C-alpha cells in the first residue's frame, strides 16, 4: 500500500465516523436553503431586483468596513488620531538605554548579581 492509499483510508475512516453529524448538518443546510429560495420565489417572483439590492448592500458594506478597518494598517479615518496617541506614548516612555543585562542570556537583571532567568552570576 502506498502512502496515498493509507492517507485515503484514514480520511475515509474519519468521514465514516462523522457520517451521522455531517449528514444531519447537510440535510439541515439543504432544508433551510430550499425554504428560503421558495420564500423568495413566492414573495419576490423571479425578478432579480431583490438579489441586486442584496448584492449592492453587501458590496457597499464591505467597502465601508474595509475603509474603516483595512487590516494591519490603521484606517484612513482614524490615522491622524492614532498618530497623536503614539506620539503621546513615546513622550511618556522614559526607558534608559543602559540597562544592566545578563552576560549569558541577555535578560535585564538591574542591580542583581544572579540572573533570575538562567541563574548565571554576573560580576
């Protein structure tokens, strides 16, 4: 037996084990999607107007959300406020550059002779 056959057998065993859960979820998904599509057909006919409105709402909301929260970088609306906050934090932080560190691990040790992290003695 090859590696792929063993892998396929493992996936098959997992799917057979989860079959009652997966089937019930699948049936439920088919039921609610069928019911919602039937509701839309009965109440909104076969016109595409409702679908176009839903599409426009999703696109516009997605654009607005991506403008406000674009991911890792600050949004265009809040970027000025964020710069001011960062400047205030930089002014208040007064961290000395000459911190005594452990010779073995580089952990800050202050006035201590023994490093609390690695236990090395520093003279």
